[in-house]
C-alpha cells in the first residue's frame, strides 16, 4: 500500500519539477529582457546575483553550515566567475538586442554541450548512435530557428549567447574535477557572490554607473 501511494506522489513531484523548469527558468529570460530595457545590463546582473548570493550565505551561516576550506573557496570563485560572471554578462548584454525567446532557445543548448563534454573531455559516457544523432538534430533545429533572425548586431548577440552557454557548460564539467563546499547552499551562495562581484566590476569598467541619474557626475 505504501509503495503504491508513493509512486503517484513521486510522479507528481517530477511533473511539478518539470513544470517549474518551463515556468521559472523560461520566464526568467522574459524578466531579463524587461530589466535591461530600463537598467544597464551588467549592473542589473550584478544586483541579481549579489543579493541572492549574500542572502544564501547569510542563511547558511545562521543555520550552521560548515565553513568551506580555502581551496574550496578558490574553486568556487573560479566557478562563479565562469558560470555566473561570464555567462550572465553575455546573456544580459545580448538581451538588449534580441528577443527573450531567442535567448532562451540558444541557452537551451547547454545540456548538449555538457553531454558533449562528458563524452569528449571527461570520457565519462560512451553515447550510442541514437544519442549522437539526437544531439546533432537538436543543434540543427536550434540553428534553423535562430539563424534566419538577422545579421550584424543580431549575429554578435547570438554569438555572445552561445559563448555564455559554453561558459556554463564548461563550469558544470569542471566542477566535477574540483573541491567545492559540502553544503550546496554555501557553494551556490559563494558562486553567485563572486559572479556578482565580477559583474559589478565589469559594470563599473563599462561606465554604467555614470548612466545613473541620481549619482553625481
């Protein structure tokens, strides 16, 4: 009786998690598009991740999460720079110029690059022909959707988005080879905080602070 009841509950949780990916992850691209329409891109990304990262670190500290070792902090800093700093710098910058739907489509190729990295770099999987064919068809499908979209500035934005997906996939693969904090909350908080700090410095270097009307010039 217990296992019969647990099976439907487990299936419902999987459906709910899958729906959350569509709604929360997919909707975030539209939110980014609306934000960069009124705020400098790197500053907006920096604010997003600094606030989230520092909040997560404060909560983990309050709940007694273990303090990470120095080598774990170094690894997490590099992961934060790559996955949150570079990736979201590309995303926020590009969404000033392309529709959120295109950004979401290109970003959805991350699992493909992770799978390719597991196969060609980590050697942790040996895909069958059907998996390789599916990967190629997926890439071709995305190309058919986005390549007719424009040229010039649009092309640069598409390349920036693609670069961002490579950064996220590369960080995901590299994280399996380095030491990170045992607490996932601490690890995520540090990555966001370091990524947000990089984005803040990038914003300052790009002169975005001078565009704020309430600051003295």
